C-alpha cells in the first residue's frame, strides 16, 4: 500500500478540495462504512463512489459483498488504474464522475441497488451537484437500503433541504474517533412521510 499512499498524497497536493484528506481512510473507518451494507440479497448490487486507493472497497468485500456484485466509480484515472490492478477482476471499476451514477448503472442494466457507499467529499461539492447525486441515489436504492457517507464534521454531510427534497432521512450510524481526523458514518435512506429528515 506504500505506492498507493504516495499516489493519494500526491493527488491531495494537486487538489486538496477534491481529495479532502491527506491519507486514505483508516481500516476502522472502512469497516464502519462497510458494516451497514445489507447482505440479505446475494444478487443485489453495491456501488462505491470515490473508492480512492480501495481501502473501503476491500472492507466491503471482506464484509461479504460478492466481487461480481460490486461496482466502483472513480473519477481520477490514476486511482482507477490502481484499483484495476489490485482488486479482484470481478469488481467493475469505472473511470467516471459519481454525478453520472444513474446513467452509468442504467447502461449496464442495473436498476435497484442494495447500498451506495461514498468516499467523495459530499459536503464540499456545490448544492446543485449534491442535489443531483442525492436524487439519483434515492431513485436507485431499494426501499430502506442505505446511502453511506462519512464526514469529519459533527453534522449530517448533506443539506437538510436537499435530503428532504430527495425524500431521504439521515442518521448517524457510527463515530470513529481513531480515524485521522475523527469521522462519523451517516446513512441516508428513503424517509417515511412522518419521519424527520435528520436524527442522531
């Protein structure tokens, strides 16, 4: 992983707002992100956005997701190349933008998904892009299944109004104090009509 970490740091130097962390997610944070991924549908697809060096991807596979039911979308070509070299060949690695999520899955005949796991800096992207991604996720997720997102701040990593517009509720799943920096894992799910949009 030495070369992967060096590449990650180089990319952070080039674009700190896009990468948003100096080092990849810790193994603890990776496990916390993977843990809520449901395994009740062996044919269900799991989609990871912004997998970076693949730390979370490996945790998802170790959690029990089948490699041939895991699709990852990485915008940075150098990281996507690294993932193609190091992940099981059954994992689908796409070099593209997470904002194209819906069209990328439809092109592959994938309708509903069991979970979306996000490593992109959601809080740092503009509101219109955030809304676009949340709306696509809400359409793709099976009812009750999660969009999992980590953040370094204390609040939900998406705007309340955008969550409500997409019909999603937000809940903090776990706090990972030993990550650098400390992080929280949040889930976004389709909200019942009577539920509040944000809860801790």
